[in-house]
C-alpha cells in the first residue's frame, strides 16, 4: 500500500442503502427480470470512494454520458457507485472498496438516479468506472487536492 493513499476496508453484508432505495431497486429489478421471483437479490455490487474523489469521477462520467446510479452515503463522506453483481470479486483499486450486494440502512440520497427513461436499471460499467477513478485521482493531485 502506498504512503498517503487512503484505504477502505469492505464491510461484510454490503453497503447500507436506505430501505426505500432497496425497495425501489428490487421493484425495478423485478420489472427487468424474466420472471417475478428471479430478482429478489439486488443485482449490484457497490464501489465506495471518498466524496471529493467521487464527485470528480461523476463529473468525468457524466460528461461522457456513461454514468450509472450514484448514491451519497448518509454521512456525506462517500459516494457509492452501483456496478453489476460479481464486480467485488475482481475489484482492487487503492482508495476505493467494492462490496457485494447492498442492504437496507440509514437515509442517504441519490446523486444520479438508478433508472433510465425506459425504466431499466443502469449501473456503471466497472472498468469504465475504474478508468474514471484513476483519471479523477490524477486531476485532484494535479490541482493540489490530493491525497483525497
């Protein structure tokens, strides 16, 4: 681990999302699934990054039109990017953590809503997110805002 690089440790059980968010995501997953019982588990893993780093990343992704759902945690210290399930098993990027799934928890708010106009779920591609996180880190360091 590099000196001065913040490290996040994944928590067991996934990132805590507000109960209303979990209910909405489950409903959207059921609409998108082939059968009514197939989508009870949330089809997401969650990448957590510090707030400033996350905001810069969201700007990069939105400018390119490829930003999926993003949630701000209840404490206002992190941003949570929803990525496809299975990402946590392959994720390793210092300064971020990826936890499998999500569970109901304290209130938080959406920065980027999880659905497109057609009502389909939209997660961020994990490797596009990784690239944008690296680009954002470079931008923050060059601007004198690092380590973030």
